[in-house]
């Protein structure tokens, strides 16, 4: 993961780099560092363990003068989150910041040790600094030196290289990790995400795979992977970044859970009319492609993968459309059979998830009809590289645990199911049912949020638990998985989800009076089956927490807690039932005192595989 930023200017640049790092922190927050150099080649490096704020505080007491600089916020891959592993890494006059993984670093490190280099970190990145330094002895400009070492590197990288002997330029290299040039007046920048530079420029050039760029305050030169000089188009971003503040809420995650009715209204607005779906993003060509679709392949990671799992139930049961869903990191490394007329759908909040992007790139050579991305960030690589896309309009999601991006993904998927069902079917009955249901969705979620107090009280029972089990059937099975993911990532309680029918095939052995079992049990055709599974748990003394709108189905007893939920159309159940599970995880994490907007070891955007 990691966020990188570099600048070549005619003014002191440290403040801008630090401000940029604050935005980039969603890409990792194990350590942060920067290095600035002035026109005489005098350089200063500062690195700190932990969040960017630690670096900002340390910078207040440091002398950081220089018009050229590079900075980095790290999500540790190779080497612990310690200062010695924080970027920039240096080799005499060369400094490097890197996002990605140099896979052959061990071999390179051994070679460089044999040449007399000493390594001060456990990272894969440090080899690049030494390699550039070694290669520089053979002569040539920094640009040509970097071009010569690129063939030696295996893996993925977005890198920025600074040479204190040539402080008027930076070299940026993109291979597998995004990099964007920010074009200023008498200054230029390079960054992992353009949003981090909005305070200084709105003009950006996206580097393409294999590009190398030489950036100075007076010019930008870009070469492709064959070292040909190329022109990449400059675009002007009219987006603005406003994560807002937390307002009355204690955490972004809590705010984002509560924002769900509103962002669902935003996501759905303009997408239907008179009970029929209208998608202004799609043109005649898109519709004729959709008419040919006979199979859907969904690929995503984490929470987005869970949304895909729900959609599989919907596509098959409501639109009679065969659908498969796969985790991107699995899909990209196996030989899969592409079904006839298959549409490739990627789901992602950030649009920068490395595995999802790699799967999309792979799909292009496999014979899919086309690629559709459902994504929350309009400037993301996923949107730019997909044939067509549907935006979720969740707004900026700051909390590392996805909440509103999940429910808006589900809403967009349901819209797509409705459209595909009417394009492929003979009537628009399903489309109308879905659209009518979606119109009351925001209100249903408002109602669920009213259970906040009850859920916060229940959370107290979990504060000393080490494990939890989540159960669901049908479309609620992925919701149980998503509930378990939320709990483990922010409260660090080990949680597992099972399709309730699987219990007796092993997990039932885990049940005792210490094991909380959370059941997602809406009133639908599977409720009777689920009740039998609940009885199996109850008979073994399990501690049950049942989220249901069928209260009369469950007789109370000391080891059963019922969380009553409103009556809603069956098709909305997955979208509505995740909300109380988000709240439950939130309150449990709050009680356990974790850093719940930035849980340990994680990052908001997973840009390494
Ligand atoms: C969990 C979570 C992650 C992401 C996953 C994919 O709360 O946020 O599991 O869902 O890293 O990220 P995107 O959706 O940005 O591709």
C-alpha cells in the first residue's frame, strides 16, 4: 500500500509534502517520513513510527528547508513498523520512496552486499537506493541510470527517486502502482493520489504502466516502457475533497453508518423513473452489450467481495442470470473458464485495490464481453480502465472499515439486477418490484438506526469475549460474513461466519456458554430452516443474538437476545440487516478501546497484492 508524494518547486516544500501525507494516510499509517533538499544539495531526512501526525509534530522541531522533496506514509510489507524501515531510504546521495513490492529484493540485496553496500533496514525498497547508487558509477544522468536499473526489478512499484547531487529534479517510475503528476506554476509534483494535491493544483497527468517521468520545476518529460518520449494528456479535476468533520459523532465510522440513508438517496436518485430503471451512464452501445450477456463474473476483495456474493443470489434468483463471484487475489492467479457472453464486473470502494485492478487487466485478454466497474471514486484507476462504470455515491469514506460503501454497492447492484432482468426477460415485473422496494430503503435504514441504544447495551456482553460466530442462510450468509469481518477488523475479536446449515458439519463443536452466536434471521422462506439451526446452538448452551423481524418465532430465555428489526421487502433484507451488525461491531470496538477508524495493521486502500 503506502502513499508517496514528491515535489520540485522554487519554494520550501516540506509543509506541502506533510499536508499531502495527511490525505494519503488512508494508504497506510505504520510510519511516515520525508526528505527535502535545497539547491546546494543540502538534505534533511525525518522519519517517525506511527501516524502522519507524529511526523508533523516532529517536523515542528526540525529544520526542513528545501525546494525539492519526497515523502511517504507506510503500510509495512517487508520489515516491522520501525523508524529504520520508514521511507525515504537512502544510499549516499540517492533517496527513494516506494509503494509496492520488489519481489526479487533478496537476490539484489545479496549482490549489493557483495559489492560492499550496508543495509540499514529490513525493507525491499532499500535495494533500489543502492542499485541506483551503484549504477550511477557507470555514468549518465539520473534518468538514464534509473532506466538502466528498471529491468533488474521484479514486482510492483510506484517510486520516486531523488539525487541530492541533482536537486532540481525527481524521477518517478510506475509499474503496477498508480502515480499521477500534478502540474503547478513553476513547480510540479508526483503523487499516489491526486486528491492529496488539491490544495496546490487541479491539473494532473496520469502516468501509464511502465512510464518513467523526469519532473523539474520548469518541465515534465515522460517516457514509455520502451524509453520513447510520450505525451500523456493533462486533465483538470473538478472534484473537491471534503471528508467533513465528525460533527456530533465520535468516529468517522459512526458518522458513516449514520450517513447511510442519505448516501443511499444520493446513489439511487435519478436512477429510476415510474418504477423503471434509468441509467444515464449507459448509452445504446452499453444496452446492446447488456442484452447479449448470458453470464456474470464478479471479482472483488473484502467487503466488496461480500457485496458481490449477495449479488450472485440476486442475479440468479431475480434475473435468472448465471453469476459467479470470486476473490480477486484468487481469480488473477488461476486459469478460469470464461463462460459464453460473460460480463466482467469489478466492485471496489477505492478503485485502487491492486488485486481487483490486476484481475480487471487480466480479464481483458480472456474473452469477456466487456468490463463494468461499480466504484466510489470517479478518478480511480478502476473507473479509467473499465469499459463502463456505475458510481456509488457514498461520498468520501474515511473509516477503514467499509460501511456506507457496502450498502451503496448493494443498492447499485440491485438496480443492475433490475435492469438486466427486464432486458433479458419478457416483463418488467421484477424491475418494478425492485424499484418500488428501493424507494423505501433509506427509510428502512433510518428505522434500524433507532435500535442504536439497544445494540450499544448488548455490546457490553462482548467486551471480554475472544471469539464470535455469525450465522445466516441464503443472501444473509454473505451478510454474516460481512458482520464477522467488521467485528474482527475493528475490535480484534476473532469472528467467523458460517452458512447456518454448515454448523453441524464441524463448527457446532465450538459452541459453549462462552461463545456468542450472532444470527441474521429475517422473515423469509429460509427462516424455518434457520430456526432449526438456532435450536441446535441453543441445545448446546450457546449464547444467541438474533437479529429478526419475526419476534414471535423466538421464545425468549436467558441465553437468547432478540434484536427486533422492521418489516421490509425481502429483496432489501441484505442491505438493511448489515446496518445493525455494523453498529454492534462499532460499539464492541468502542468498549474495547481500539483505534476504530484506523485499526491496527490495516489501511483504507490496499494498493499492494
Ligand atoms: C473492510 C474493508 C476491506 C475492503 C477491501 C477492498 O471493511 O474495507 O475489506 O473492502 O480492501 O477494498 P475496495 O472496496 O476499495 O476495493
